[in-house]
């Protein structure tokens, strides 16, 4: 058998292994990294591992978490871990996260934009994906819980694995299967987690930041208005979808009417804002401007 035949045979065997290998199967868990009772913040690790012995390469994913806003609020992405992306790309975002009333959903989006070779192997050891930060809002005896949305609940947690090409830098993806194991996080009541803080820190649960406004001059919802700040101060930055700052104020007084620095109105559409409060809290969310 000549070298060419050996090469073709090896190529066919590699292709067959990729094509016929069983899809990866994963488990997820949440763990506590840190609790800061002084600022009333909790840092939470999102971790993944392969179920059984079937290791795979981590691709795109949407990890969805459910929480009660009376216990947790205002999720922020603190750290991105263990995922390959091209230089300058964001591998993780919280786009699509929703917080309304007493219910919140975190949508941790993971994007693989590597070259099909530089990939993150997921084996049967727990691997960190990201660190999230939440404000601890609970002041009752209710437990503080973060719960996974599974692959059977809407909005679903879904994950893809990367299948490297037999040759070159190309790759394909396919859905990985959930093992049915989602380790949620239960911290116990706030009074037990931070017993010395529960009675002294002022309650600011009623803080309201709008999901949008309509600066059309009709006298209704014409300004970006943060309500119930109390004695807190707020630093505000608003970005367009390209990441350009369209408004900034280090001591915001509810004055922005959607006008740019050049006096022109902002185009209607989706923007995102970062609000930093003087008590240490940070809020990063999307909003809509519609006239």
C-alpha cells in the first residue's frame, strides 16, 4: 500500500470518527465565589463538565438562569473564562437578559469564534465559563436561589459542540445533549448569609431604571428617568449597538432627552446603558428609544 493510499485511509478514518462520534453530553452547576456583605453583592461561578467519558469541544451556548428579584437583582458579567475567541471579540454577553417585576432571567451567551483548531476541551472535570455578580436584595427569611432553565423549559439552556475539520482550519457544530443534571445555587436566607448587614443597610429595592423612553415632546416619558434613587448618585453612560458612547453624565439628574452632543436626536432603536450607583451597584441593560 503506497503513501497516498495510507493518507486517504487515515483521512477517511478521521472523518468517520468525527461524523459518527456520539454528541457531547454536559452537566452544569453554579457555585459561590464570594459574598460581600458590606456592598451586598454575590459573585457566582458558572461551570460545565462533560457527562461520563465523552469529552467534547465547547462551542456556542445560551446558559439561562432564573431568579427572584426580591432575592437577587441586576446581574453583571464580571469575568469570561475558558473560551477561545478572535482578538477583540467578546466571547460572552448578557444580551437578552430580562428583569421585570419579581422575576428575572439571565441569558449568558457564549460565542465561539476561533479557527476550528484553538478550542476549549470540555472533559469530566468542572470548567469555569464565567463569573456573574448579583445584588443581594433579600430581607426576609426566604432562601436566596438561582435556578437553571433546563433544555426543556423556555427560554431553554442550549449548547453546541465544535467538530474540527479533518484538515485545515474549518469546523462545524452540532447540538450537545444535556445530561439532565443542573446544579442550582441555594444560599439560605439573607439574614443567615449576612447577619450583620440585614438591619443596617437602607432598602433601595424600589429603584427603577426604564427599559426605554419616547423623546417626542408630548410630555409623556420624554426623558430617561431613573426613579427612587433616594440619596444615591448615579453615573450614566449610554451606548449604541456599535459600542459608541452617545450620552455620558457622571452625576445624572434625569435630564437626558435623547439628544446627541451635536444637538441631533438619537435615531430610534436599541441601545444599552451602564448605570453606576454611589452604593457600589452597577446596572448594564438594554433599552429602546422610540419616538
